[in-house]
C-alpha cells in the first residue's frame, strides 16, 4: 500500500474542497493571463488564437465546479457552511464564464481595435484574480488571516476601479464621434468586463464571510 | 360527505405542491406552443393576437406561483427542501415572465420581420419546456429516475444550443449591413430569448439537486 | 451613569437592527426626493449638482449596510430570520445603488433633455420609497399590520406601473424618429430606473415574508 493511498484513507474527506477550489483558482489565474496577453497582441489572428484558448479553460472550469457540487451532495461534513461552498463555487465559475464571454464578444462582434478601456479592464481583472488566488489558497490553513483579509479588501477596491473604468469608457464613447454600431459593441464588451470584476468581488465577499464565521 | 372531501382529509397536505408545480408546468407548455405558432405566423395582426395571449398565461402563472409561496409559508412538512421548492417556483415563474417579455418586446419594438434566429429560439424553448414538463411530472413518484435525469441533461444541452444561437445571431447582425436601430431591437430580443433557456436550465438544476438528495 | 448608557445595557442587542434599517430607509427617502428635484430642474448645471448629491447618500448607505452585516455576524439572536435581514439589507442597498446609478448615467451619457418617462419614473420611485419607509418603520413594533401590508401591496403595484412606464417609453423611442445614439442612452437609463422599482419590490417582498412568519 503506497503512502498516497494510506493518506487518502486518513485524509478527512471534507478536505477535498480545498483542492478543488485551488484548482479553479489556478485556472482563473491562467485565464486572466491569457486574456491580458490577447488584448495587448497587435496581430488580430494571433489575438484570436489567444482569445479562443479561454474557451478550453472555461470548459475545464465547468468540470471542476461540477465536481464541487457532486462532493457537496455527498459530504455531510464540509470545512465551511454548505451554502458558502455553494456560493464560492458559483461565483468562481461565473468569473470564468464572463471572462470567456468577454473574449467571445470581442470575436463575435468583430472588435478589431482593442482600446485602452479594454486593456485597463484586463489589468484590473489580472490583479483581482491574483489577489483572489492568494485568498483561496489561504483558506486551507487560515493561518495568515491578515493577508487573507487584505486580499479581499484589495479585490473590493479593484471592483471600484472597474466601475470607474466603465464610467470613463462610456463617457468617452458618448463624447467622441463614435458611430452607433461601435457604441453598441463597445458598451456590451465593457459591461461584461465590469461583471468579471463584480464576480471577483462576490467571491471575495464569500471568503470574508467564511473568515468571520470560522475564526 | 363526498369521496373528494374525504380524500382531502387524508391527502397529506405536502402533496399539494406536486399539483401546483404540474399546473405551472402545463401553463409553460401551452405558452411555448403559442409562442412557436406566433413566430411562424406570416400575418402580423394574427401574430399580434397570438403574442398577446401570452400575457394571460403569464398572469395565470403568477397566481399559481403565489399559491405555492402561500403553501410554503403554511406547511411545516414539504415533500422536498423548502429552499428547493422556493427556487423551483421562482425559476418556473421566471420562464413565464421572460417568454411573455420576449413576446412583448416583439410588439413594443415593432419587430415585424421575424427572423431565423427568433424562430430557432422558439424551437429550442419548446423542446426545453417539453423536457421540463416531463421532469416536473416525474417528481411526484420519482419512479423513473433515468428519464427524469435524461430530461434534465437534455435541458442543459438545449441551453448550450441557445448560447450558440445567440452567438450566431449576433455575428449575423454585426456582419450584415443591418442599421443600428435594427441591431438594438434584435439584440434585445435575442438576449431575452436566451434568458428563457437559462431559466429552463435553472429549473432543471433544482430538479437534479432534488433527485440527488431524495433518492 | 446616564440614562442613555443604562438603556444601552438593557436594550436587547438584537434591536440594533431596527435602528439600522430605519437609517437606511430614511437615506433612501432623501435620495428619492433629491432625484425628484433633479429631474424637474430646468437648469442643467443646477441639476448636475443635485444628481451628484446622490453619490454621498449612496456612500453613506453603504456604510450602514456594512454595519448591518457586521451586526449579523456578531449577534446570535436576531429579531427575524438571519436570511431575511440579509435579503432586506441587500435589497435596500441595491435601491440606493441603482438610484445613484441612474443619476450617474444621466451625467455620463450627457442626457440633457429630461423627458416625461424619466420624470414619471422619479414619481413612481418617490411613492414606492415613501411606502417602503412606512413598512420599514412598522417592523419595530408590528402593531399596525394592516398598514404594513398595505404599504407592501402598494409597492408591488407601483412596480407594475414601472413596467408599463418602461414599455411605453420604449415604444415611444422606437416609434418616433429618435436617432440611434439617443435610443441607446435613453433605453439604458429607463432600464436602470425600472430596476429601482424592482428592488423596492424585492424589499417589500422580504418584509411581507417577515410579517407572515412572525405574526
């Protein structure tokens, strides 16, 4: 009997959740990096290749999220409140969905001129997911509560930055001589990018409420 | 004392929920059929008559949903988790709301040329609600779990078809020489039709989670 | 020892929630009045000053909402179900968010001609929040249940009026010779104003469910 399989017997079953959340969180990190690369890529066809990659990550994420829900149905004992696990899984899954959704919108709407607002959002999203990743990995031992809380606070302030970015982006669209079809496309893209930052905030809020309850 | 009133005494009060959900589900089936007829109707005024019928169904559905919530407040014992009943009632009600909302949009936006995307959505919605109806009626005895689960899986894959339909519809709007006002109208209509398929998926997910817990 | 501090000791800690909800509700009342003034103000720069005031109220409201969640984490005993407190706080906070969001949209989109639909929405919102305020203040002693329920019923019917207002507003946009950019702006504004009435209804629904459970 291998050491790994012995461990499996003794490893409390509820700890499976940490690993699954960490897997999702690592996926999101990769997605935000690929998206960041795509929006700074000048060549449209190279950019399309990068954007398309997000679909695979999104599918992969769907599977892990599904496994979290299966485990939730199976386990009587969970490391934190069942509904917190449910909300955290849902909001992390939403982040992946809306990131891929934003990429798809860029392709389907034939948005070829990536602008400063889009690049600004990609930066905010990357920072937000970096902080989220830290927070998710911090859940396992809950030792460094200060840095866990700091990560959540940072995500909240990045969401505010996202709001401002959307406001400025919209003001620019309406103040400049943009044609209506261009406005329709960009408005839709900006709004979806802003939702990504909202979903990061949702995830951070669940994590904060877990910390409050369990410490 | 009539047989019916004797039955009423002995009928466990919690079973009232099955009947109410079945009533909602039958309403939805009729709505999806009327909507399907409307979008293939060539004559605009005949189509308007059909679309307008959805409003009555939606009102009727509101009343049944209200009764479900009243019963939920009254009954201590429910056939499945209280929150599952709540979610199922809410998502079924949303389906009716967004179906009537889509019909209303066609009328208020003066959309006279019903296109392939709209007709495609009507088909998907009809299939999805047929499967949903089967799943809802299957809840009462939970005997044929395989077909219950299959219905839920089908609804999930129809929701994916809805996503693709929206993507293709939007690509077409932006690639063809459509005028901006037409794009605004159609985009809004397609998005609401897609939400109908989302809400069907929500209902199917609740049903799946009920199956997992109670079997 | 002052009378106030003696009271503080004996005042059941769970009663803190009433005061906090009343504070939020008073904020909302002021917000709806300022918004009502803004949309009837003819001078654009005077209007901008009024609209901008909503931001401060929204921030103030965020703080009180945050205190509600802190108290919720702290108190084991709450005057009503924990999740009802959570939903009520969230929906009241949403009202403030979307009211300020509507004001911001008017500014960021450079909407200078305030139209009848916008003014109609401001009226509906004012009436709805007046009724909501009455309902929130009625929670403390739950004595006048009839007027509490009436307030909730009124809010529900005002939400229906909001739906009709949106429908008529959209029909007008699409039937008149409005330019596409104007349609994009107004549609977005109307939809957000309609969400304000939805959120008032959400709050009223929570209050109704509290009444049903606790009386």
